[in-house]
C-alpha cells in the first residue's frame, strides 16, 4: 500500500496544486486529507473545487476544527478571523461536502485518520504547549494515552501544522504530515504560542507499507508562495502575509 497524506490546506490553492502535482509525479494515485481545508484569506473556492474533484464523496477526508467552524457559523459577523474570507467564497455544494465529513475514520482497514486527536479536534496530539508558550514534543505516555482504543499500526493526524513522526512503545507510528498551506501562525489556546516551521514550502507525507512495515517520507514542495502572501496582504491579513512569505510570525 502506498498513498499520500495532506492536511491543513487552509485555502491555499497554489500550495495544494503543487503538492498534488508532486504526488502525481511519484506515481501515487491515492490521497487522504486530514482536514482544515478552506479557512483563511486565500482561495477557498478554488481549493474546494479541487478537493471535490480529488475526493467527491469525502470518503478519504476527515473534518478539522476550522471545517467545523464553517459549518457551525451562525453568520459572518460571528465568524472567527480565519473563516470570514473563506465562507464568502464557498458555494452550497462545498458546504454540503464539508457536512458529510466525519471527525475520524479508518482508511483501507489499516490506517486511522483524524484531524487533531481521536477525542478532540482542537488539541495537539504530538506537541504540548507549556505555561510560558513554549511548544515542544509531548511526553510519550501522554501521546500513548490519547491513542488508547486505536488498533491500527499507522495513525495520521494534523492540526499543529508541524511535520512529525512519533513511534509508540508498541511499534505503532503516529504521523503528522505538516501543513500544505499555512507554515506559521499564533494562537491563544491553551495559552499564547507560536507555531513556526521556518520555511515557505508546502508539506505533506508519503506512506508506504512493505510487508508489515510502514515507511514515511515527509516532503516539502516549493510553490509561488509570494503570490499567496500578496493576496493575504491585499485582504488585510498581515499576519498571514508574513507567515506565507517567511514561515514565521
């Protein structure tokens, strides 16, 4: 079995197109998507059209927290700062597709997919934020506690935008492929902190099982990130513009 995993596109159509072109160049036909597809000030509508072609029934995609925010929004005035621009670009068919997504699923009986953790869509699984806002690797015992009840040997998650592989004591792998479209951001939950990958590349992962063993390749793909940075700036999102231009906030 060989497939690609993408996550946290956040409406960055240019980055998604570059990643999918790279996937095709490797001869890979199957892609799973770990959510947070559209929210952000970029090209949510174009991104949605491409994802609906890639996975028309949503059977290889799980719902992220920002996808949920778009579905739950009572009106644009009450939307979060990442949702307003996206919602204005989405058609009813895009929202219907989002509404079909599950918070977790098992892919081909062998791979567990979720956006953040099996229990919650707003909690980092592999990272932990300290009281002073430092983001580091979560202790293994905490990571394993969240994996209780998941029997699959390969577990995929997103949410933190940080590409990372963690091997559990029983040999299972948890993989975060990183973010396709948003290399840096800051957040107030649980305390103020910054996520900075320090580069402008679009991240994803290639997973392959040979016999009983999984291999993981984390890939980082160049694209015209400055066009997306300029678009964010044009829409008054200077934090996004900086993140897309530098990989930092």
